[in-house]
């Protein structure tokens, strides 16, 4: 009984100490006192108010924020770290986009060549043009992934792959068929103009329309020149109207040993 009295006598002191010395604890667990019928005081801390909800900032200058436990509020990411933060977010987003695709299976050169020839014949596109595109896009690596998330031999973007009903863009047959279908649609849109079609394949049809021709992007112009150089042997062919060349393009094919040969004669 004496111990109980000591505890009860000390309780107001303890409660006062906790409320002053530990304000953060007091905010989470408010202590209240009540007196029972027998005169004893009872102290409880189960009536703590709910923690305030985190409110989004009314104005965010950079567009990227983080929650600061020390400041108990949202803070902008420092401008010096914006590029790194956005790059990290893009990598996370890309990994989520690629997570549903099967990647890493090895394919023989014969399987890749068969996929190219079959898709080219199916959609009436010159297989040498397809090979030139693949050489520049992925260097014939069916598991290639660009920094922007383009995938496979013909470097399909995730959105393009889904629009073309591709279930696995790392499968050569699906990837090349979808890429050739896309290229054929572009060539039909531009009257068989190979250069405009290649520019649209790289930068998008919207960029070509806004530029009224090949966009002045260094990447796109370099892309068009590299593929045109491979396909036409470095000459300036002008136009190639739906399979009919203005000048004889360079033909590319592999022998039984896998050696790639290029020729502008039949």
C-alpha cells in the first residue's frame, strides 16, 4: 500500500516531466487525469489526437518534392539535383515498363536473318533496308535496350510495341515484324520517301510534320544519313518509291559462315 501511495504521489511529477521534457511524445500521446470513487487519481494516454495529415504544397517550383521528417513538410528538390532525380525516376519507370517482357534469351544469326527475311517478304519491304535499320538501331542485338527504353532489334518503344500488339519485343520474329509494319506504314504515308520515313521512324511523324521535312535534330539527321549510307552505298539516291529504287541500293546478305556481304549488283 505504501508503494502504491508513493507511485500515486509521484504520478503528477512524472506527468509534468513528460509533458515538458518530451514535447514530441506529448503530441503523440496526451496524458489526462481522472479521479475514481475511492479518491485515487488515474492517468491515461489513450486519447491522443490523430497525427496531422501531410498536405501537398500549394506551389512546387521544380515539380519534384520530398517529405522532410525534420521540417514536417514538403520540400523542393534542390535545383542542382533535379537532373539526377529525374534520371532516377526515368530508370524506375523504365524498369517497370520492361518488367513484363522476357529478355536475355540468346538467338542465332540464322534465326535473326530468317525473321528479317520473313517480315520483309510479308510486308513487301526491301530486306536490305530492314537490315540497314537494324544495323544502326541495335547492331543486330535482339536484347538491346536504349537509354530511352527502346527495345530489341528495331528498337521499339514500349508504347509502339503495345500499339502493334507485341507481347515480347525481345523476340526477333515479333520485334522485326512490328518494326517492318511500322516502317511500311510510314513509307506509304510519305509516298515511298525512304529518308522521310526513316526520319519519322526516329523522331516521330509529328516532328516531321512540324519541320516540313527531316527535322533539324542532329541525332535524326545522323540517323538518316547512316542508314541511307548503308542502304544506298553512300550515294544520294533521292527517292525510292515503294520498292522501286531511283538508283540501285546496296544489297546485304550473309553467307553460311555468318559473314555479311554488301553489293549493288544482282
